[in-house]
């Protein structure tokens, strides 16, 4: 599991252009600061087997950003092409050979008050990630819960949703857990702090549907299709808390964390060999890295990254 040590990359995309990390500020008076008002996406780009650099499900991330902005009444009129161009500019400026990247695309509300005259700025930050297999995690069940759809909808990817996730991680650290499961208001499994939950029972992969309090995960959709290709049964249905304790395998699933398996749940050991989830993990990584493409994974090659890569290969 990637433990976030915040890097300070040289550039940030802000106000329609690249700025240095040191210059990337928002004002203390804006709703992004006083109410934590923002929506965001976490995207991942991988160096491909053929030497190009591909962003995974770019269109899906753009669409979800638009949906989150719509629910929170944040105007966002940038086209998909403009969004792609902005990412291309930042990633092209920061890319390093052999190092994958994750990009955080955030709409910060920089002007307006109580929903009047709302203006948001698309701010992009991008971080390097070295290649490694997702490490197995010790998992607990948090006393903190995902809120109900009528309180703070889990399908909206907004920073405020992560305040509970942060508390759950603090709680988890005190118990030696790298991540925690959040239950929904009815005591069933919702998701983890920054990824969805997969469990395996009798060789069937189960995951709670979004209506149980999970983000509408782009990675879960990929895993579902990969499972079908591998002849593994995949079902979305509510999951009781005790099903975590009797599961054959448990894993996390998300763009950034990929698919780490759990080695324990609430201190009860799980087999790290996790054959079903490890097969899906391997297939997923092969697909996103272009080693074995799959129709479920759409990779967008960024033009300026292509140019930067060429320059780095032949200086
Ligand atoms: N749930 C939460 C709370 C998350 O932060 C994430 C990561 N974006 C996910 C689930 C997984 O979503 P995705 O597969 O779209 O990255």
C-alpha cells in the first residue's frame, strides 16, 4: 500500500497555466478554504510496454468530475479536450523515465458565497510513483462511518468526504492497520478510506454497490470485466460486517492503490496467497501497463509526454 509522503513537484497547473509549487496558493476567504469545497479525481498514468505513457480511463474520470461538480452545484465548463490538454501540459513537464505518475485533478471553489456566483479553478497536481506490487495490508473496521446519501453522498468525490476517512486512518494506525473499512449507516460494508472493498466467498468476488455508500469506482468496473474474462464470478450486493470476518480473501481496489490484498481483518489472519484476487491483480497490472491489453482498459497517450519521452531516450 502506498503511504502518502507528499512530494513537492516542481510545477502545478493552476489558473490555466503552469505555476511553480511555491506559488500555488488559494485565498483564505474562498469556499475551498472555509468550507473545504472542492471536487476531485485521482488519475493514474503508466509507462507502457511499448515505451509510451498511457493515462487510464481519462474520459471516465472527466465524466465523474463533471457529475461530482453538478451535484455540489460547482460550475465547470471545461471540455474534455481542454481537460486533457491541461493534464498533458503538467505531466509533460514533470515526467521522468520509468516512473509512473498519479494526477490529482481538483476543482477548488475560489469565488462565490453560499452557492451564489460560484467560480471554480481546475488545479492539477501530479506525483511520481515507483513501480512495485501493491503490498498486502492489515485491515480493520472503523468506528467511523460513511454518511448517508442525503447527508454527504459517497458518490460525490469531494475532499470533505475524506475527513471521516482521515479519522478512520488515524484510528487504524493506533491498531497497526494500514487501512480501514468504513461501514454505512446501517452497519454494512461501504468501502475503505480511499478505495473500494472486494471480498471473495466460494470463489465469487463480491463488492457492495455504490448505493451502499461506495464511490462509483472506475477500477471496480475494470475488475468486473477482467473477472469475466478470467472466468471468475463477480457480484455486486450488500455485504454484512460478519462476511468480512468469514471471507476467504479480501482486497482493496482503486486507481491509486490498484489491488492490494488484505493479510488480516480485525487481527484475524487471511491467506496472503489470495489466489482469486492475486490473479485479478496481475491481470489488472498487465492491462494498465500495456503488457497484455484488455478492452476494459482505455489508455490515453499524451502528446507532450510522448515528445518528452523521445527526448529523454535520445538526448
Ligand atoms: N472509494 C474511495 C473513497 C476512493 O477515494 C477511491 C479512489 N478514487 C475509490 C473508492 C476507488 O475509485 P476509483 O476506482 O475510481 O479510483
